[in-house]
């Protein structure tokens, strides 16, 4: 496709007199009335303060519009038809975006115009938005065993990057230690975001298990360390089992322990707060958001209810408060004066439009799942990944998992002994309508021909068998 | 037979709406919990027994301290109870679908077309994993590529990233690109000052600060225009750049904006145009033509994607050709046959988000722009400006209200008004007037802090209200202002017709009483569970 030629026409100011359905006052008679009322001859008069030299000469060179709703739908759906969606395949991709079942009620609620088109009204205008986000935070608080949870920030990456900057403001120190099993993209984000104020030091891991190397941690931590950060489960899918020891070492040096936790794991895994994490953060996409080509991400940050921590959040925090009528719940912004809305560059980082609708949706998801649902889904994910690893490991030349640790829902698979590259295997899987794991060869060259596979509750035993059968065919 | 309609008009004009906001007095969701209820069931992992993969055996692979001892204390509700609770909460909002949404100035609260919501929730959008092979996502990549071409034409810029997660994230991204540019020239340490104006969005200052710059804020001249002399005095060999809005949040267009850019260029800095306020200038004036090096648009403002209670939105950063190498990775590229995600950009500032931003928001923005074309986009701008000046003319007839600065000049797409005179007369504050307006189904926001314009409110009608909508809005505000004189108590004690009554904000600033979660609240009121 090119954007010249028939696709375009010069759209000089037309005298066609189109009445645009979204622009009621484009009706010429109404326009005239309004101009007359304000004493202007034409709309052009309203731009009289814009100097000629800054004005666009002629009109923009844009594609011909699709004026009717039908034409527009047909055009856009025509383009979208070139996509092949994950449910048309068997999808074993994860790496931060997960294909879970999205309950119908989640979509029903987040597509309601009242939520979809609300924005920044006062609690008197938008009581429902405040209550829904307070309840989201409250349910996350139960999942995380933490008392403070923010109105969502953009995504898990932002949540981690902000958490690390919070620790530097809290401690007055400028170095963070990060478990080197972190994904390259998240590390890229952290490096950019922390650049002005923070030095990043990576902490090694045991190559057999993927667990953080505590000796390396001990050797690198000092009284300059603001934070120790690790993910649980890690980017490579394994469960870090020595959280208590890591947080102890961290606290012994007066640093803050930051853990990124997958909320989907917390029905079965110990919440990081219980092994000493001070700030817990991550992404809530798994909790009721469609994948949306990466558009379902939203970030959470959680801490204990300590003033020093609360005052370092850049995000909005919604709190519950009484009203003038006994028994009526009211809501509002907690400690608003810390935000950039209140005090511009003196505020903590910045606050703005982020991902509130996904917070509301995650609240709906947690309310539907309840305690039992979160336990069952956690168990189900671990069972499936365990089964998938056992079956894949039986295939000649395939090793799964590479790292000898308990895994949650993702695991690294080594195809090094098959004589085929990950790219070749994924290409062959795609022909069989299967999306294989994320290719790690560029990101983790030390692992060789490895890929990160992911299962979810959408996979039946037969689905996993179909994957292993296909892999057998491909590597034989 | 009596004509009911006759009672709805006075002197030929509609009476004020007898509004009451939905009030369900809905409990907190934990209060609705009933032990044992289930809202949804989870698919089991069925099939022939595979002992090692059974749940109990799998959990047994975990060390005891990593195994959660008690299920999380989430509420237990059946599905209809969850649905009803949230539908009720949804009704207790004044979204743009419901009210004449003029009062959230700077935010461009226009109509979000429903067709675009339908397209954005199409399975070929929502069910795409971001790491699928490129040949399976050609459609969404094409949408992103096509929309980039549209933004290039609207702004005159050479390359766009659609990755920033929202407007402020885009401002931050531009600040980070400016930092990378000076680093590439070996001037990063020296050029550590970012200049902005007090009537540019607070995020210009806050994001620059976050990116490591010292912020210099310029104040306007007496007429409300950004002060060119102040800028000349502020620039130096330490200047990294200028981050500025135009029109500013006052709705005043700076006719010397190209001179501002020149002064900063002469000092060796870059200029980033915050185009959150672009709605009145689409097809009228362009960022690149004023000399800007970078700009950004808010796709949830100007480009109609709904605001979603505060996101997800999307920011789009545009730059001139020689800065394109710094844009976040990946960019969407087209080789004449297929679309690709281009990661091979060694000078890039890196990843801003986990994947590519919010593609469904980009899709909505693309569909909106395609429904209008060049002529329609210009009509958007012109009617937004017409509506604003029509509103201004009517609003200024309300005694006690003024529009400080640039007297007699037209405003672009919004106006920052002042109730200073009314407040002096009645002692009723702007914030209180806004809350009283909620009793008539109308939302109104004061302004960003600090309040340089005293007792402010910022109104931005956009192109989507009708003339009657604008008249209704003015009638309500006029009525409320009149009440401030005749019955100030009714304004001060407002709202009366809202979901809730006056909120006591003191606990929200008191660490011993604030509560951001239900568990914290129960603990603080002495009702700790278990």
C-alpha cells in the first residue's frame, strides 16, 4: 500500500456542504446564526489572530474520507481481516501478555458508555468511578496482602520503573540491584526511566536453577543500595523460592525490597509482602483484559500504609471518606498535594491519563473469581505448565524446562539438540496453526536455541498434546 | 387535553433540566459477599490422570514458604450480583455519553463514535497476541502505519511513534528524546534546563523534571501571551529545549510561536510542541511549519478515543527526520509489500511500554480521521472554535464572570474564565459553583494548579455539542451564578441532586485516617477482621 495515487484526492475547501453526524453545528443555517450572534462574518474571522505565515496553505493531503458509517466499517474490517487472531491458533506465547478467558461480565462492564466515556469528574459527578476504583484497589490489596494500591498506571513496566524511583526518594540512595533474569525490554525501560538519578547493577543467577545468586547479591549490596528488585515468577517463568532471604539481606542494608508479582499467581503463591517485600508491583492485564496486541496492559503498585511510602506515589490514590449524610460512602483523592497536578515539577514524577478502565475491569474480574477462583486458576496453570514440560521433555533433543526450579505458567524450552533453530521450529508450528514460544535467542544468547513457552487455562490437555505431537513431527 | 410540553418552557426557552443523578446507595463490594458464592467457574485440567501434573503434586514442588496458606480474602458473589453492582456503579457517572461535556477544559471531551468502539473490540484486534509472527498481524500493523501517515500530514513532522501510553507519557518520551539528542552531541551534562510556560499542561514541567532537567517556567505578559523577552532572558548554553502548548490552556494562540522556536534554536535547544490543544488548529496551522522539532498528540482527546475513566488513551510523538533515530522501538515499517516492526534502531531511547502502546486506541483514532478526511478535520477545528467563541460571548454576559487577558481577541478552542468578581461579591468559590452545577447534570472543573487566573474554570466545548447544548450549559451556569447571589447557602451545601452529599475531605489528607483499601479502612475504624 502506498498513500499516494488513487487513494487520495486534493480536498480543497468544498462547497458540497457536508453535514457531519458528529458535528451538529456544521449545518450551514446554524453556523450562520452562531456567527451572527458573535459578530463574525465567517469562521475565517475567528482565526484572525493567527499570522498568515503560520497558516497552512491549501488543504492537507489525506486519503478520501469514508463519510458513511457503512463505508468506514467495511474499510476498517477489510484491513483487519488480514489479521489472524490467537484463538484461531493454539497460542503458547506469554512474556508479559497472556491469553486468558475474559469473563463476559468484564466486557459488559468496561464497554458501558457511562464508564467508557467518563474522565475526570468530581466525586459528585463520578461517584461510581471512584467507588469502582477504590474496590479494585481493595481487592488487589487482599490478593497482595497490602493496604495501599494505586489507581493503575500505564503498565507493569511503568509500575516497576516508578517503584524503583520511589525507593531512591525514600532512601536518598542512588543505586538499585536488579536480578539479571529480567526481560530485555523491561530493562530497557528501566534504564531510560532511571537514567537521570539511578545506577543500575545486575545481580547474577544460578545458571542451573535461575534462582538469584545470593552470594552475588551479598557482594554487590551496600549502604548505597536503594532497592533490590526481582520478579516472582521471573521473566523466565520460574518461581524465586528464597524471597525471605533476599528481603532479609536487603533490609539488613537499609534498602527497599521491590518485587514484581504476577497477580494471577497469588491464589497459590505466597504474596511477596509475606516474605518481606516493601513495594509490590506488576501488570494486571491477566485479570480480565483481552490481549489487544499489547493494549490490555495496566500497572499496579502496592505498599504498606506508611506515610513515607504513600507520599512517594506519583499516581492517584482514591480513599474512602464520610459525607454530610450518615452512612453514605464518599470518595476522593488521598494526599493530592504530592502530585504533579497540584504542584507541577515539584510533584512526584507525574500523573495523567493512564489505564483506569482496566483497573475497574480487573476489579470485576477479581469479584467474579473470588478466593476459590483465584486458587483454582493458579493450580490449573501450574498443572498445565507441569504437564506441558513433562511431555515436551520426552521429545528427542528437546529439554523442558531448562531451569531446575518450580515454574508457574511459563518455562524455557531448549531446542539446541534438535539441530533446528527456534525460528525454524516456530515457522513450522505456525504452518500447523500453533504459535510457539517467544524466541529468546537474541535476548539470551547464552541459553542457545531456547524459547519461552506459556500455557493458560484456555489450554486443554489435548491442546498441549497437539503441541507436543507437532513438535515431534518437526524435530524428527 | 392539556399540553404537557407547555410546562417545560418559559418565554419560549426550555426550563432548566430537573435532573437527579443515579443514587443506588451501593454497599462496598465486600459487604455483598456471601460465603460459597461463585461468580464464574474456571475450566479444569481434565484428562487421564497424569500424577505428576495433578494440582496437589504440582503444589508440592513448592517450598512451604512459597505456598499461600489461605486463599485471598476476596468477596464471594454470584454472577448476577457482580453484574448488578457494577452496572449500578456505572450509572453513577456523568460520562461524555450522558452530559453536555464542556466543563473539562484542556481535555477535549468530544463525542466518541460508537462505530469506532465496535471496531476496536473486533476479535481481529482484541485477540491478537503482541508477539505473534508479523505475517499474522498485517492488518493491525497496516492501521498503525496508515495512521502514522495521517499524523505526519496533520503536523508536518517526518516520523511518529504511537507507543507512548498517554499524553503525559508522550511528553516524557519527547523529553527523553531531547536528552538523547544532546547526549549524542556530547552536551548532555551542559544542557540541563528545560523551559516551559505556566499555561502549558503541568506534565510539561513534571515530565521534564522526571527526565532529569531543571525546569524554568515562564509567566505570561500582561495580555496573557507567552513573554518573548522572558524567553530570551531564560535561554543560554544550558538550554536543552522548550516544551510548550499553543494555544495555551487559556485558549490564547501565541502568534509569535515561530519566534519562540527560533530563540531556542539559536541557543542550541530543541522545541517540543504539546498538541493536547490541537482541536482548534487541525488543518489550520502545523507544528513543523512553526519550526518545531518534536510534537505530540493525545489520541483520546483530539482524535476522539473515549477517556475510559482516565485511560487507556494513547500519545503519539512526532519528530523531524534527524530525530527519528531516537524514537522508541519498534517503529512500524512498510517495505512495499508487507509491514514490519523495526527494532534495528541503535540510537533509540528504547522501550517505553511492554509492547506497542494501545493499538485499539490507535484504531479508533484512525477510524475517526478516516470518517472526516482533510475537509472534515478542518471542519472539526472550525466548529470547535466557533462553538468556543459562541460560548465565550454568552458566558461573558453572566455578571461576575470574566475572561482575563487578550481582551477583544478571539480564543481558539477553550477559555480559562475567572469568577473573581462574583467571589468578591458573594464569597462563593468557583469550586462550589462547579459542584452546584452537578445538580443540573453538568460537570465543571476549575483548572490545573496553580490558579494564576483567580477562581478559574476552563471550558472547552469541542465540535460535538449542538447550539442548544451550548445554550443549556450557559443557562445552568448562569442560574448557579445567580443563586450565589440570591441563595448562597444552596450553592455552598451542594450537591443536592447527586449520588452523594458533601464529602469530608479531611481524612484524605490525614495519615491516621486515610484509607485507600477496604481492609485499611476496617482496621482504622477498629473493625479488623479475624
